[in-house]
C-alpha cells in the first residue's frame, strides 16, 4: 500500500485541524493531541483524546485521532473498532474505510480490506490512496486465488519465496510505524482511471508464459503485501547506475542522453516531481486528456509499486529541426509487473533543458 | 494501482474467441437444458459477464461459485484473473505470474470442456446409439464420452432410454482405448458396474465413493487387452474437480456428482458404456436399428429350435469364437448335437442390446436363456456379441455371462 512518503506524517493533521475546525478550543485541543501523537507520546495523547470524546462523543476528528493512536499503540482490534464506529457515524468519509482496510490487510484479512476500500471509493470515487491500496489488495487476492487454483505448494520454490517474503513484509510493517490516511485530507486531484500510455501494459503478461520468466528473476513476489508499510528508507530502490554518457554532456547528443538518464533515474527512484519535470509543458497528452489528470495518473503509476527498476538499452538519437528523437529498448520491472518494450521519445530544448515532448510505444 | 477499465477488454476477447469456436459446432434446435445451479451454467454466466464487460458482475458470480464449491480451482483461477485484470491487460486464462503452464493448461481445458457441454446439449429426443435395448430391470444406463469429458445418465422409461442428467468427468492421462496395464488410458467398450465401494473403505484419492466396472470384459480379453481396476469414482478432498485428462484410466466425477449418480446405480446391472464419440439417434433411427437386430435374434432363436443346422449356423460370423471353439469346431459340435435331439425349445428373456463403441457394427446382447430339449434342459445367463458381416447381424462370440 502506498502512503504519502515525502511529507511528514502528521503535518497534514495539524495544518488541517488549525484551519478547518470551527470550535477553536476543541481545535486547539485536537491540534495538541495531534502533536502528542506525532511526538510519540501515545499515552498522553490517548488520555486527552478520551477526555475530549467524553464531552464530544460524535466528533469525527477526535474519533479519527483515537483510531490513529490505537493503531500506533498496535491495539489493532480496538483501532478497527474505532474506525468502524467512525464509518457508521460518518459513512461519507473515505479515510476511516481506508484505514480499516490497512488494518485488515495487516491482519491478512484481504477480503475485508477490499470491501472497506471499495466502500472508500464508493464514497469518493477519485480517492487516489484508496485506489492504490485497492490495487495492491486485488493483487494480493489474485495471488491467493492463483495459489488455490494452481496448488502452488511448498515444493514449488517460487511459491516458497513468495510466502516467506509476504510474512517478512507484514512482520516488518507491523514493527514499523503504520502510516494511515490523515484526517480530512483532501483526496488528490482526480486520478482518472485511464492509463493511456502505461509504461508497461502493452508488453506485459502477454500470456501465462511471458510474465513469469522475468518475474522469476525478481526476488519480489508478483503480489506485494499490501501492508502497513515498511519504513521508506527500506523501500527506496538503489538508483540505477547512470550510463557513462551521462557523465560528459559535451554536445547535444550527450545532453539528450543525460536528460534521458535523469528521466530514467527519477522513474526508478519513484520521484514523481523529478519524473514529471522531465516532461515539457507542451507535452503531447494522450487522447485529449487534461495535463492535470495525466500528471495524477502518472504520479500514481510511479508511486504505486513498492519498487521500480527501469533500464534503457541502446538509445539512438537523431536530430531534425532542433528536435531530438530518441529510440531505445526499455525494460521495466516493478514488484507488480515486468515488461520489455521499444519506446520513442521526442525531446526539445526548453530553457536550456531537454524535455520530453512526445512519448510513444514502439520505434 | 488504478482501476482501469479498458485493460479488462483484452482478456475476454482472446478467450471468448476460443469459446465461440466451440459454440459454432452444431447446436441442436431442441436440446436438453442444464439445471440452473450447476457449474456449467455458473461458468457460462461468468463468461457472459466478461464478454459483456460487466466485470464486477463476473467477479461476484465467480465468488458465488467459490462459495458453493470452495475447492474449485478453475473458479479460483478465474477470480485471480479478474482481480489481476484490474491492474493490467490479461490476454489469456491463468495470467498468474510463475503459473505452472501445465496446471493452467489443465484448468483451461476443463473450462473449455464445461462450456462446450453447456453449448452443445444432447438432443432432446435423441437416444445414444449404444442403448438399443435395456433389460426391464435395468433402471438406468451410464454413457461416457471421453472426448467431451462428459457422463450421461439415461433412464429406462418403459424400454425407451430417456435423458436424466449429464456431468463433467475426467478420464485417463493418456486418453482412451486402453490396451494394457499402466498405460493410463480409459477403456472404450460396454461394461457394467460390478461393485459399490463406500467412502470409508477408500483412499482420499477416490473421493466419496467408487464403482468398479468389469474391464477387461470378454471381448477385451479376446483382443488381448489387459489391465484392471477401472472404476467410476469421486474426487480427492482438496479439489472440486480434476482436469479432463487426469486419471490412470478411471472415470472421475466430482463428489457431488458422484453422489447424484450413486443412487441410480444397480450393482451387477447398470451398464456403463464408454465411448470417445457418443452418437445420438433419432427415435425413428433408433427403432429401425433395434428392430433389425431384434429380428436377427429372433430368427437365430427359431433356426436353433428348427434343428436345421445349416440355417442355424448361418447366424455365426467367420471370426466366431465360443466355449473355446472356432466356427469350424462349433459347427461340427452343433451338427452332432442337433442330430441327437427330437425337439428343442429356446426361451429368451430379459434381453439387453448394447451397441459397442467404435468403428465396427457390433452389439452386445445378453439374455436369460431357457433351453429345453428332448434330452437336456438348462437355464443360463448368456452374453453374445453380434457383428454385422455382409450386411447381416451375425454372432461373433457366445458364452455364459
């Protein structure tokens, strides 16, 4: 499951609480409790939220904080009860459903996690976090279904690796800090469910044979544990070594290659900002999609996997009318999917930087 | 991961194309229908939903199927595909990463066999060509089509076979036409159930019960066929169904289906005809075929009573064997016997006429024979094999059954 990685976890709560709450006193109290929670003073946070709830039992913010505190305290059953109560009182809020899903997934109850996420999406169809989490839960459920269908047993080395890894992820997640959605967070801009130029899909899973070959080399399982996430440091992939050309941008050709490598690296690092910065303002969007929707879907695609590895082979650059056309083989590997495909980028220089103006599958 | 609807489309198209090919094979105007709650109907509902891009419905139907049959591997495979298809395009069944291709192939074959069975129902008034005549006390007959992975039950409705139900089955890993021990093939022929083995006496592999059949029968032995232990049986507890070709030669039903079939089976009596291509006859053709054979049998009985040895021996085929005799020895013996008798009376009762699967026109005729003569009387159960030779039905094998 994916959570905002780059922003400190509870800033959002605090900021939101300060701006949103009508009753100033309660808002202050909630902000204070948020700080205590952020500071890891769980016992105090817990006591004060209980006091607050005694006077305002239906306060959504307070109840949500209570759920977060219980989650932090690893009181999973009580945390589930708290978020469940919240979904009953405020069925229109997606966040409690999402957090319920995270807790259920942590318990290995993927079917329940799925139901909760589907509820989150029903309340907010564009709730990106829930979509991402749901994708992971689907993948996990698919993997369980395949295990039952194909009787992947312990004699099967692949299945063994997979099972061991699932246990491992859940274990480390449970020890780590569970990261859950923040109260009242606005859902990110509509992640339109149109994948358009997906990095991988065309070549992916062409048949039952194609996918496993590549996947088998990967130590990661096909379906990641939709877990309560391991600390970000452990997840971030090692940046791929930049090809040698990147080191000496002596001319246009070298500059283009350097820009290409930067783009590949940002992708591999799952650095959405750097990745999107590689695309020119006048980038040709697929099928009349809006830039905003396109960015949202790209961002999601980049951040959803727990790991991405992108390699490019044999880039060939040609120049015409000040525009560079780069053709290369791209091998994409994530915990979810592997694909090897031909790609063409059309790049142009804007303000001294080579940026992507067009992106096409195939040469 | 985004729920991306267009991605779903790749899968059904390729897969449905395979299924639609099957649909094109002649579907009769009037056919038997399947009950609403069976697996084939459920699978068709799922695939129709996929075809119509109603993927949430497809998933809900798949989950309902799993709820009723928790060990149903094919349903789990479809569920996996439907879930995975939310992430990226799936072009065939069994898109699991690291899926053992053999297992996926088996499940795909099962899906195709079941959907074909749904689309190609047995004709409503058709009668399997094998069931020319059942004995009055044979309540049901079992007909197996190995190529279609299907078992049909026909009821004896006052002498006329009437369709009751049909079921998915698995047969031998190496197909049919068993020849020798260990060849992992299912025999083709006319057999009957010889015993009923309850679950308590069986290993888990055989599921909820087993019904051994009399392979090798007389004809098999005459033709040098070997092996033994061919049963109809159930499915091990860890799976709802097995692949179309999965057994060592037995005919395997799901436990649920085995239980339905079990109470229709009469040990020692219920015929089991295993074919690799079941043919159905119209009522008229069936009547004509059985009448022609009935006439031949009746003529043989009369010619035997007449003690006219030439007329009687005309009913025997060149390849005849019986009581350890070939045609020549048989003829000499019969002429000798007939010469010593003043009269013969032959009564035939409880006649069954079951056509043998395969290219040859051959029918197994069994009956209770009441033999009376001027110097000898006996009652016996007899089994005769009738072969068409030069357009005439002739006996090619005769003996006690």
